[in-house]
């Protein structure tokens, strides 16, 4: 078959590209985890140095404020 000989290199190239894509996705997942760890570290350092504070969250447990009341300036 004349068509099958030309399809073999194409199939080999497709298999190679699929493997490269799989490897790239694995690398992206590793980078995502490393970046998340870096962000976590920078936040901890910023809080430790007093540059940043824990973000204000509505509905946090505060006994003296009503549930719907906002602290002024934190809308």
C-alpha cells in the first residue's frame, strides 16, 4: 500500500508531539504548585514583617458586631 508508508512518519510525529504535550502539562502542574508555594511564603513573610495583614472577611466571628454590619472603610 503506497498510502501506509507515508502515514507511518506522520503517526510517529503525532506520537512524539503527544508525548511532548503530556510532558509540558506535567511541567505546568509542577510550576503551578511551586508558584502557589512561593505566594504562600511571600504572604507569610509580608505578614511577619508587618507589610500586610490577614484580609478582612465578612461574617467572621466577632461577638460585638451584628452579622450584617461592616467595619467602616472595609466595604
